[in-house]
C-alpha cells in the first residue's frame, strides 16, 4: 500500500514558513536569488513537463531512450529483488521504463518529491504496470534520503535514481555534499543511477533554456506568481523578463528574471520590501553541464566505487551507474 502524499494544513503552513524564510535570506543577496526548488509548485511542475516535450530540450527524451535501451543491462549487475528509490520523480516515465526493464526483479518502490502532483502522477503511472509504490515521501532530497533508508526493504539491493540532470542544479560544494549523503544512505551492493547533461554547443544550450515558444520563460516567471499567491507578494509579472546565459568558465546555464524598470516589491509573509533597478535580475537557476570524466570523478570523490556510463554522444547526455 502506498503512503499518502496528501498535504496537511500544518505541512502547508510549515512549507510556506520555510519558503518565506529562504526568500528573506536569498533576496537580500547580491545578486538577488531564489532557490530553484521553488520553481516546482504544481503549475511549475506542469510547465516543466511541457518543456520536456519541446524539440529544443532533449534531456527527457534522450534519457528515457537510454533507459529503455539499456535499463536491463544497468539493473543486470545487481542482485534481485531490487528496490528503486527515485529522487525527484516528475511524471514517472523514466521510473516506469526501469520497472518494465526489471520485470519481476523489481521489489519495493519509493518516491521522493516536493510536488504532491508529481508524486500522484508517478504513482498512477507505475500502478498501470501492476506495481504499487510502497512509500511516496513529500520531502526534499535530503530528508527523502533519510526516509528512504529508514523504510528500505529487508531483501536485495537498493537503487537510487537521480535523473534528469537534477544534480546540475547544485553548485559544486552542495553537489558533493548531496552525493556524500546519497553514499551514506546506501549499503554495499546498492547503486546510484545518475543522469547528467553534458557540455555542448552554446547555441543548443541556450535554445534549451530560452525556447522560441517561451514555455521556459513562463516556467521561470511562475515563481513570481507563486510568491504573490502564497506569500502576499506584489510582483508585477509583466515587469520581469526571462533571460538565459551560458557561463562557459563555470560550465553552467544560468536563468534570471530581469526587471524591465525601477520598481518596488513587497512580500508580506517574508517581511520584505525590495527595490529593483531597471536591468537588475533575480538569479533563479543554475544548470551545470559536465564532461563524462568529470561525472566519474565527482562520484568517486563522494565515495562511490565502479562507474559504468551509457552516453548519447549526439545529444550530449550521460547515464552513469555507480556501485557502492
């Protein structure tokens, strides 16, 4: 039986208090910043699913194809039954591909996401394959790792799935801390399946993050709508434009919301009053891109053992299996 992912009133209040506190800390930085995890409320998650279908954003399609083609080989090095834990499950398509590849070898399934909609969508998709989700944790990656380790099945190895190049949203020190947490949550015989977007032509990268249909722009500006609705903000959405830039020295695409004029904004629940100059931006996301050898290196630095990679050279994407 799947644990309920229903959000209670107390949980909602606590989440909003955390959201407000994080904004108090990040919007007074130079440059002003908002943590990218707050892009993914219910509407943000739906907009991101639309982005994944755009021809200019290939991560979802390429990674799904790699899992469909090589999922059986990726799972083949592990004992059975094998438990799957997905951090940031999204729509559940990639998890479903692995469940199909593993067949009867798949045991317990756990999900971790901060979006109730994502948890519900993935549970429905997996259920269509005749498999139940044992636990659906409405939690951050860090808290979800603790919960997943606590509720792991007694038999067989556990596989952590961290797909979609979500690792690229973290600056290197935070990335390494998260990978070390993953390693500590696992036992000998377990594995991490890690999806990473690779360095490619600047034009291709910018099209992926600033598409001609402006779906990514809507996804980015949605954070301002969320602040207005949840925290009593006074952002004028039309007063900010989306901008994506490629920072080559740091190997990352950056997303910003740029103020089109001088303006004053209040966020009541965060007890914040902000002044924006024309051209001033809020930095909302970093998406790091890697070389395959960099992925193997930072996995090893976090404590993981053997690394095997499946790479789509044309699209520039790698799936890496790290064994513990």
